[in-house]
């Protein structure tokens, strides 16, 4: 694949997150598993997205986990949910990518095959001795999504297991064990406007096997997937160097970051599984699509200060807007 082809592919499959010129927090949930058309192509046909970045992003996940194993957490009572999540993801992969993924039940065991990674493996459900790694580590080594598992008890949801290597300015290791309402506590407006309560109630009502999706977004400097709070000393200065640097560099250094989040009720344990897939596209590629460049400018211009601060874009949105004024087909 040539560089030009790769760039075109990234633009064509990018889930541009703004249906209008203004952004405010909302639940913005819709049924999963159908394609959404954009100005450049489409996205969302499958719940798990495998693309040209597959091997590169899995290598990055492996590197991060080796450096910081705490990115994987599973409280003891969530071990059955982790197995449930692994088997559910294998079924989804085999269903959505039958040419490269296979799952077969065989007299008390399962056979799993992933041709993209050269994996052929038999395991017994629930028997850790038959897997080379804990179930979430094993399956997340084969998908580009981060995974968070929510336990439902005491009338609430609790983030008690997961594997998150590509967090955007948050820490799963810090949040693990918190309730859904607690780890969304710092988000501005969502409590006063009852958004988080509606989202919590929606998730509590999910039926086994149901899957929905939503998008979220932020800005990232230099295309880093891992901007977790654990690694802030490495990337925090990037916002300052971008803001203080030449405007001409902004188009290549500043990225629109979109998360496609899938919400799935696991059938066996009843846990709620969050799949979080991160996409990054530089402002230069955004600006190559006229309606995207102008819309992104309008959204950044209109975004309230408290939301910009929470998203960590207070330093970067102004240079981003100035660059878009020059290169993003913006009409004032």
C-alpha cells in the first residue's frame, strides 16, 4: 500500500463526529452494526474494526502493556465476565471477518484461529491454564479496541475490569473499582443537565446481546494513541510546543481524535462491555474535505470554555482554528 493510498484510506474510513456546527455533551447513542456514510466514505459496518493499522496498533499495545502491566485490571469477581467478553469478541470477529477468523466448539473445548496473526489455539472456557495469558490480555492482543467491563450491582454500574492502553487524558488504573457515575464526575455539565443519569439508566436497561454505539472526540498532538495520565510527562509538553511553534506545523501535528464506543450487554454474565476504538486524523487531512474543515472550525469556535478545559484542548484549539482559517476552506 502506498502512502497516498494509506492516506486516502484513513480519510475514507474516518468517523467524523460532528453532524452540525455546534457540539454539546449528549448520550448520542444509536444501534450498532450498520454503516454510516460520510463526505469521504463510510464507517461502522462492523462492531470491531480491523484496518491497515492492525499490526502497528497491536504492536503498540504490546509495548505499552510490557512497560505498564497495570493497564490491564480485573477484580476477582470479574474473572467470569472477562471470559464472557473474550468469547463474545471471538464470536463477533468470526461473524464479521469469516475469511480470517474462526471459532469452533469441540467437545468441552473451543478452537480459535486468527489468520492475520497466525494463531491457532484450543482452550477450555474458564480454565486459565489453557490460555497463554488472561482472557482480556489474550483477546485485546488481537483487536484494536480498548475494553472496559462494567459490573451491575446495588442499582449501579461499576468499572471493575478492562484493558486500556489508548486512553485520552484519563487513567483506567485510577478509575478501576469506581462506579460509572463516579468516574464521570469531573465531566462538566453532564450532571447538571442529567446527561450522565440518562446514560446510566440506558445502560442499566440494556438486554443481553444488544449492542449500541456512540462517538466522542478530542484533539491530540503528534498522533499519539496513548495520552493517558500515566504518561503525561511524555506528552503534556506537546500542547505547549504546538501552541508556541510555527503555525505551518499545526496541520501535520494536530489531530482530531474520534472514539467510537460500542456498548454491549454480555449474555452469560450480564456485564456491560465498552469497546473503545480510537481514530486519529491530522488537521491537514481534515482540511482536504471542505465541509469537514469548516465544520471543525465552527465547533471549536463555539465550544464553551469549561468543555475545552476538560477535553484538554484549551492550548491547542486556538492554533488549530487559526490554521483552519488559512487552510480549511472556512468562510467568515
